[in-house]
């Protein structure tokens, strides 16, 4: 039989138990709070929406140069970054407009232009639009094909991203694969020193299994599949020549050809990407 307790012993014991429960509850809440912070720290960065579009200087399948129509196509995709090919700056055929600057102003995005060559009193080339501040931009000159060619690179740091990223706008020769091979070789040499996640986007004028894209895959670039979606010509497309290629810890949420068949002779391509959590 247990020894008999005095009247004051049990209330004191109950007080000790209550205090111990309070301490344990506080400790558990602290652990849960720390765990929640860890989960928040490991949350993946927001997805990045990138659009690539050969706009044929704004000339649609109806023969009209209509830059507001191009701007509407871009805006509907709600992109963070846009890679544009066949862009005019102050050329007569497109009304003397600086198309990159005009599209950037309409969408509230920063714009950069890279010129291939002088044309009709202005310049002809490519452009990149960005919702984020552009940290740096470069024009990489490439070997000439039927026309002069370059690649336009910008570096930005997307909101919530642990690192800056590089987007390179592409428009390779449309006439001969040997020209495209020389261009991708020069491009790879120009980009070899990149130490941040990178994206190639644009009109490669090559099918996914073509030699120029095969060369880039051997160098570590991954082509994003579009489910066989063809991009040119925009009405009844027969060829898949507009692509996204990535290098670095990218996860493709999706990549798709958009069903726009009037504003240009190419269809736009949208990629939604996320950097993998480390």
C-alpha cells in the first residue's frame, strides 16, 4: 500500500504537471514554427513564362503590317520574357517605327534590340522584352548565311529567383544547314562561359532532329518538347522550326504552340519554366 499523502502534496504535484505540459506545448509550437520556416525557404521560385515569336515585322497573313495586333497576341500570353525575331527598327516597310520600343511601351516591358543589318533606311534584326529589369544585354555576331545573323542575349533576375538567368534570342539561316551549323558552333563558343541557367529561344529554321539542333544537344542543351506542334507556316503549319532549348536546373512546366494564325506567318511558342529547388 502506498504511504498516505498529506493534504498539500497533490495540488503541488498537479501544478508541476501543468507547468510541464505548458513547457512541452511551447516546445512543440517552436518546432512546428521552425519546420514551417524551412518549408517556406524550400518553396520553389515562381514559374517563368517565356514567349518566342517570329513576327515578320508585324506583317500578318492578310498582308497588313499591324503592330497593335502583335502586341495583343503578346499580351494575351501574359509573358515575363519575350524573344522576337524579324523585327524592324525605323524601316520604311513598317512605317519607320522602332518596333521593339513600341511593343515594349505597349506591354510595359523593357526592350532590347539586336540588329542583323541595315535595311530600308533603318535596321532589321531581333528583340527581347522583359518584365524584369535587364541587368545586361549583348549582341553575339554569328557567321553570315543568306543574310547577316546575330544572337541577342539579356540577363535578368526574375522575382523570387535565387540567381540571374540568361535568355538568348535566336534566328538562324533559312537556306542551308551548313550555314546553321556554323552559326550554332559560333553561338556555343560565345556562350561557353555562362555559369547561370540559360535559355535559347527563337526561329532555328531546323526541325528537332536536324544536325544543328543535334549539335546543341551534344553540348548539353535540352530541347523542350511541344508534343510535335508545328509552327510554320501559321496557317496549316508543316514544319516545327521554332524552339526552346535550356541548360541548367530548369524544370519545364509546359511548352506549347499557341493557335494564332493571322498576325504573322509563324505561330508563337510559349514555355513555362521553373528552376529546380536545390
